[in-house]
């Protein structure tokens, strides 16, 4: 099916270009002639159940697909209603929804910028901004999930970075209210296994997709599909990649590894939890105040001197008693090391075990989400 040509008018809107085409819609760049601004217009045009009339340009259901088209149209309108409830500067706002040409159209803000992969390709030094972009993306999800909405289709091309380096989350075609009954959506290689196994998606599902998106741009390759990972997990932790460890903070890499856990219970339960982990393990900022620097040096020197004096005193007073007076000392026991917060089993390779545990999670999935 072909998109509408540039120059097509819809009242106050004139189409300027086609931005993209998915399985359910065309997305156009348009001009609002009334306000003189650019907007994004999404046209409901699901593949396989409708076609465009060559003469009129209207969308018409294929024979026998009238009911399927009507159901898809209802879902399209619900998407617009869900998006209209959101209020965040980095999520496109809905201006209106209208019907024309046998289908429906949603008008939203146009997110100026480029998809994350293309934005990174332009300048290699932009890669150092990825930790900040991850935190910004998590704050968007934090707001989204607080509003009770799941995106369910996060991928690199849906993360748009503007000229100021701000990330915007776009394309809410698969968005649903958290806890609601919905059709499973799975977009390899960014979707977690529960979205393809009839399970109830939750905040943890969006976090997996966000982690998969960042992993793919870090390594310049797609992530192994989740269902394949259940059979044989080939993902190696980013934190074990020497090149990435030299380029990025370890907490940033380890947090992505954890969010890519196959089992939802091993991921972060919310965007807040992920942000908190990044903050908890953040590298302290260097001290810049001169007086504070001097005090830190003095304290460090005093600590070294105190330790040296203590060792000297201990050696001086350590008179060895006769052998017959020495009390038999018990063998030294190994001290238990505290568990590393990062040392969770977040990448699990036992495919059979993982599949069984994943099925148990799906069967017992809660009806609401965190």
C-alpha cells in the first residue's frame, strides 16, 4: 500500500512528507496552516485488511475484512485516547483525532530530532552522552507508568534525540493501560519473552525493551531474541566487555545487563528502582573546593600515620610466650563476604530451566502491574 502524496490537504493540515510506515499505520510530517507549525499525522492503514483506492486515495476494507478493520480502527482510537492522557514534555501531545477518507487520523506534536542510532552515527563523541540519555529515558517511563500506561514497543528508532540532546519517546501504537486485557505484542529483538507468551506485561517489560535498545546501540548489533534466549542464552554481560568498561561507567553497563534478565523477577521492578540503582552506584564527583581538598589530604595523612604507629606498637609488644604456655588457637575461619549488589543471576543460560520458570511466571502473572 502506498502512502498519500505530499501536498494532500486535510482541512488546516497539508502533508509534507512520509516519515514512516508500520504494520498498522502511515506516519506523515504535516504543516498546520492555521498556526504555522509542523505536526505529525498518523493514518490508520493496517496491512492485510484494507487497501487504498487508487483514484480517491481512500482506505477501504478488503472483502470479508470489514469487522477486522472496524476492530482495528477502535484500537487506533483507543491509542489516541491513551496518549491524550499523558502530560510530559518528552512525549508527543495529541492535538486531535479526525476521520476522513474512510479511516481515522491522529494529529500530535512533531518530535524534532533524529532516531537514537542515526543521532549517534553523526558524531562518535556523542556516545559519552548515553548514560545521561538512559536516565532521561527512565524518567519518561517513570512518568508514563505513574499515569498507568505501558508503551510495549520501545526500540532505538522510537527514541528521538533533539538538537539540545533531549530524548523523546514516540510511537504509542502498542500502548495500553497497565493491567488491562490486551493483545500480545512482540517486536524482536527488543521485546521481553512475556509479551510473546500471553503474559501480563508490566513496567518490567518496558524496562527490558529500553535495556535492549541501549545494548543494541552500544554494540552496533541487535540483541538476541528473547524466545531464542530461553532455549540458549548467548548474551554476554556488557560489564564483561573490556572495551565498553574503558568507555562507560560500570554501573551503567551492569544496570543494562540486569534489566535484560529473562525473568521479570530478576529485573528492576520499576523505572524508579533502576534510577535508584544508578544513583546508589554512581562514581562520586571530584572535589573542587580547595579548602575541602586540603582537609581530605590532612585526614588521609593522619590515617596513614595512625596505622603506621599502631603497627609499630603491636610489633614492639608482641613478646612470644613459651611454647608450653601458648594456648591452642582455633584455625582461622573464612569470613563471609558481603553479597555484591550487582552480582545477581541476571543473565541465565539454562534454557530449559528458564523456559519452565518463565511459564510459571506467565501462568501466575498478576492482573495489575507495579
